[in-house]
């Protein structure tokens, strides 16, 4: 076996180990954390909505209202 062959085998082993490590680190957000993230996003959207209402930017209000509805639907599904 030549040094080139050994290098190819070592590289292949390293690639396989890296792929395996990536798969082991796939992380799903727990439901309660996801709920907290959605609530924070909802609070931010409602603050933006209030700001846009005060500035009478009604086109932006409509966009934010749709976003709020989507967030509320996600929260109901939890």
C-alpha cells in the first residue's frame, strides 16, 4: 500500500466520521421552546402593528396583521 492509498483511506474515514457527526447533531426545538419563540415573535409583530397604526401606514398594518394571524394559527396547533 502506498502513501497515496493510505491518504485516500484516511480521507474517506474522515468524511464518513464527519457525516455521522452531522447526523448526530440534528436538533429539534422542544415544543415549549417553540411556543416561547412564537410568543416573542407575536409580541414583536403586535408592537410593529401599533407603531404602524400610529404612523397611519395602513398598507404595512395589513401585512403585519396577516403575519399575526399566521403566528396565532401556529400557536393553536401546538
